[in-house]
């Protein structure tokens, strides 16, 4: 069987010289572990393709073009492509460059490869038999957890690409600070505070940057529609599309809200959606797999308690909040929590929320593997004394249950710090925390 003509066309294009790919540098890094298939995963339009192109471009600064090859499989002309075509592709490549086989490492970047059924068997075989490095990308968490881990038997490692974090947001505007927050001049701090408020509304999807609000909202809504139909409805053959849309709107309009499948099922029935409870569970799982939402469970070592308590759901990006909440209400607090959660996930933390014995809540307990714990309370408005008192009491109560954790109160603005007295807790604006690298285990600020 000959090589698919579209694959032949793509291979020809991939081998041509290309200019350096100059886009905003991302803070993500591939783990420095040789012999692994690296899976770059994340929500659609978050920048996975750009990241792969940047990796390829970096290699081509020191290698000939035929040793760093990018191919995208997100092409309707490749629908129903058989996995054996991947083998034909490899053989065609080595027919052109036989001297490289077994002697020089060839770097393959395979974008949206999960669209080819059986791709993981090809990758495993090539890793075992050829001198190659392979980076694959896809828009599903299951691409790693189920397909890569199961089929590649420990040969796969994940790198998640999310929408811009705040530092990347500033870098995109050529405004990334070059010094620590305590060195900022007043005009630098004012600019960063202004940009941070923009970030809370605009979010971090690269294509949405600096767009007028109506166009940005339309764009972000189209992203969500694409996720629903490409990554959920088509992938999992979901037939109850109206119920799925309702569920998405509920999750994105109520960020940081506590949700249980039981309550969602009840609310769906009241809206006329006849969906089984198991189907609600499945839909939530699909949305998590597609990186559209993130789930924060109760922080407990008891599996039974974790499963019996509601989870808090957050959107993938603060920009999605305004795009789906037309009520006009202020969402600053929820956007702040969303930004903090996304940053904790970037830092590799295991995140839960804390519910103390007397009913107080702390937004996040972040556990860093081998590097300590943080109790984090996020507050947008500290003007009312009772609000500050409640937040600090919650932190103090949670610290009794998690005595090794550093207590952090993250606020919106620098000016709010003037009225805060919080013995035992570290208090700082969210944007300072975002722009300050986390210290190693055992270090304190």
C-alpha cells in the first residue's frame, strides 16, 4: 500500500527549511527524561501547536531540517487514516535519508496524533527500534492517562499547555518584569496592577489577547463549542447535546461553585433534561478530559469523604467566565481563584479545598511533591473587617489540621495590605505571588 498522498505532501513540507518560529515563549518545559514519548496535552487553542513549533525551531538552530520534523494530523483529508500509514511514513522518510537510520537521532513532532486510531502502538514500536525522539500532542487528558500510560507501558510523560499565565501574559506584551516585586518602582507596580485586572477579565488564550470585548467573547464561546463537538460529542458519541450544553453553561457561569453529580442531575431534570445520573458523571468526566474545567476535591486522606463531598469546579481560564456569564455581576473573586488554581497546577501541586471541623473553608491546600504544603485563602475585597476576620479564622483553623503548611492570604491589590494584620500568615497581592518563583522545600519567604 502506498503512502497516503496527503501524508506525502505533509512530509515534503516538513522537510523544507523554515524561519525561526518567533512567538511568545512559554514557561512549560519537557521533562529531561530520555527514551520517553512526550505527550503535550491541554485544551484546544491554548498553544500546543505553537509550543511544538517552538521546540522544533529550537532544534533547527543547530540541526538540519530533516532531523526535526513537525506533522499535523488535524486535517479532514486524513480522516479515517489507518495506523499502518504511520509506518509507511517512517519508511518513506528513511528511504530519503538512509544514512541517518540508526546513527543520528531524528526528532518527530506529531500534532493531534490521537486522531489516528492505534497511533500509540506505532510510537512504542518506533521508540524501541529506531534512534528517535517523539513529541505528540492532543486535546484530551485521556491521551496520556489511558492511551499513553497503558499502551506505552511507562514510556510516556505529560506536559500540559494551558492558556497564558500572568507572567506569559505580560511577556506577550513585552512588559514582563525583570526584578523581584520588592524592587519595583511605583510606576512599575501601577502598570502590573492595571495589567492584572485586564488579565482577570481577558484571560490567557493567545488569540484572544487585546481583542475588543464583544469579539473576544465570541471567540471564546466558539472555542467551547469546538471542544464540545470535537472532543466530547464526536469522541464519546454523546447524544444528549442539549443537556451537555446546559451543564457547560452551569459550570462556566458558576466558577468556584460546589457541584455534585446528584445535585446536577436534579437540576437537569428540573430543566427538562432527562439524563441518567451515570450520564451526568460521564459528561463531567469528558469535560475534565478536554481540559475545559478543572475539579478541586475536598482535601482529605479518606477516599470515602473525598467522594461523598462536593467538588469545586473551575474554568480553564478566567476569560471564559465573562464569556458565559451575561448577568453583569462582578466575578473578580471567582476569577482570582481560577487564576490561583491554574498557577498551582502549573507548579505541579496536588490541590484540594479544606473544610474545617467548625464549618469554615479555605480555598486551597496545595501539596508540592517533596516540597511542602501551602494553605491559600484568596480574597478580592478586604474592605470589610468581618471579611478579613473570617478569612484569617479559616486559615488559623485549617492550620491546626495541617500544621506543616505555610499559611497564605492572597489579595487583589497592594493597597489592601495596609489594613491587614495577620500574624503567622504571609499576605501579598495575587499578582506578586504569581510573579515570584516558588522556593524550594524548607525555604520560607
